[in-house]
């Protein structure tokens, strides 16, 4: 998977001090330098949860399910237990607040067959859609490892996938979580209520002339 040599990372001390089981992988864009905490877990697959909104957004844009980051989803008035979801959403706001119902609407329009074709083309995790087209990235049907997330994100950043460059630019704008004079972080969280529950944080960091791709997942034992 990687061309470089994996090394231990001091971030492992944080996992240990907090009593958290998880993995963290950071790799240079070229793959020549890789840092891994918990090597065995880094190749273990879990439900991607809302980190799947990264490829899912591009799939919806490329298929014309939505036109742009400004496309509107009209709230049906049902309280889904998250105040940030209980209103009309743009694609951009839906991405940033991880609005499940918005992406479920898109998933039902995309359909199982088109998902299977794209996931196979992307070589994304186990490529499984299962029987619930509007739930498969959350219920454990689709699974991916931290190492596989890194491979996907590197291809995405380098525009080595078939998605249109303009749509990738739109996605990157939605992914920005922090911008300073020193760096820009593009990232997405995820939380799958599987057994065991798993939380994710994946993305890439631009710092000067360097870009790093990262993926973290951890077992969630309590809220």
C-alpha cells in the first residue's frame, strides 16, 4: 500500500494517556514518509460513517443529483434529534453538520447499481452497498481501513480519480476546517453507531510546500 517506511508516532502517547483504542496514520503526499500508531488496527476495516460524505458528495455532483455546494435540501419538519439538521440545508451546510437525511435523499436517487460501479472504480474499502442504499455507509455494510482512507485521499488530492476537477475544488472548499498563515486543514469527521462504535477524522493538511494525508479512527466506548 505504501512505498515509504512506516515509523512509530508520538501521537500514540496521547491515545495511551487517554485510554483510547485507535489508530492514526499520517503520510506525505508522495508516500515516502509514513507515521503509524497501532499498525494492526490501521489495516482493520470499519464503517466509514460520515467520512463517506467525501466521495458521496463527488458522486452526487458528478451524476447531477445536485448542482453545486449551494443546492438546497428542504427540511420535511421531522425532528431527527439534532438541532443542526432541523432546517433547510445547502449541500455545503449538510456536509459540515453531517446531515444524514440530506445524504440519504441523494443516496436513494443515486441507487445501488451506480454506487457499486463507482465504489469498484474507486477501489473504496470492501465496496459493499448491502440492502439499504440510504444507510450502507453507517450500518457496517461498507467498510474501509485507515490505510485505505489514506490511499483514497491521496488519489483525490492528486486528482487521479475520474471526478471532475471543478467538483473536487467545490469539495475541498467544503472540507476546510482551519486556515492559518502556516497551514490549511481539510477534514471530515465520522461516527458509526456499530458494535463497537467507531469515530473517524480524516483529511489532508497543506503546510507551505508540503501536504500530508491523515486518517484516524478510534473505538467509542461512551459518549
